[in-house]
C-alpha cells in the first residue's frame, strides 16, 4: 500500500480527547509551578529520566530499530518505563516512526516541518493523519510487535501505567508530588520528544549528507538524553549509538553500554565516524 503525502497530511477533524488531555496537562503543569516542594522536584526529575530513557533506549533504539538485543524481561521493563511518558501505545509509536524513516521529509512523512513547523511539533498529534492509525499500516510496518500479546495490550491500555503511578504518588507523596511527577513531567517530556520531530529537522549541523533535512541539535540532545543527534541517526538508523563524537552527549547510549557491560545487551549495532558499519 503506497502512502502519499496527500493522504498522510490530509487534515481531518480535531482529535478532541487529545486536545482536552493536552490542555488539562498544560494547565496542571502551570499550577504545579506554584505548589512545589523538594520531594516533588526530585520525584519529577527522577521520573523524567526514567521516562526519557524508556523512550530513547526502549521504544526508539530497541523496539523500533532493533539496534541491540536484551532478554525479554529487560525489553518489557524498558518499554514499561517508556509508557510512563504517555506517548501513546508502543505499536502505534513504532509504526509512526518507521513510516517517518521510510518517507523522511518526503511524501508520506507524518510530521515533516516541510508541512509546517507547528504541524511537525504538535499539529500532527492534534489533527492526526488517518492512515497512521489504520490497521493495515500497523500490519505493514510493525508485524513483529503485533505478534506479541504484551505489546497489543499496552498499545490498547497505554495510559494504565501512568494512572497506577499517579495513584501511588498521590498516596505516598501527596498532591504536590503527583502534580510534578505526572502533569509537569509528562508535559515537558512530550515537548522534548516532539522537538526531535520539529527542531532537529530545522536547526543544527549536518555531519552526513542524508537525503532529508535531519540535523544534529545539541540542546535537543540534552533534553532527550541523546536523541537530538538526529542527522547521525538518519544516516545510520539501526545504530544503537547516536552521539558519535566525544562531545556529543548520549545518555541513552551510556545506558546501553552499562547493560552491555552487565551482559544484558548483545548484538549492539554501531557505526564509526568513518562511515564504516560495525556489528
């Protein structure tokens, strides 16, 4: 099934539940700033790291690109951590990202800045392209994930882990900790991830002459624990390491290296700055 830019960027009705959710979380995030405490700030910082590394190490480099292998229990743990970022279901997330790589900044890219900077950051979430949600696209781009019961369940009930976390934070830390650890932290995490879709295709430097607009953006890399080295990633999508130079901070890669040292991660795919692929 050929995906065209016209199909994927066709504007449909606004996804009102998503809009309501985003408005609620942004308002609660502003309120959280007026009701802070050190336990709340520390909890939010720790959970931000857990969710960001779950997305970067788990949903992106492991689940979507299979840049390395880990035992199933470790894989499911990383994916569960990523679900705390509330970025939808893992099958839908991986499908959208695989479509992005198949049609980067061309016809069919779900969130290219060539269709508008606002669109690439958040517009495509508020007015989602219908084909990205189509079951045929899930079958085409993520059959490996559809075959696993855990991912089918989490894709359907992706909000359940965050609800459990919210109840736990409220019960043991109070509403201040819950405001920071859920609403403010999730809101910042969402925008950080969306900046990879928007900012790293607009601003930054290009090490590799890829056929798209991807760029290496240092401040997005800091916000996302290494996902901002986007030109490196688009040049070698399956590489588990995105920050190639010593100064390109890539916390997600450090996490993978720790798992490799502990013999939990294997078959780690790498590249060198000399463009030579390494197994």
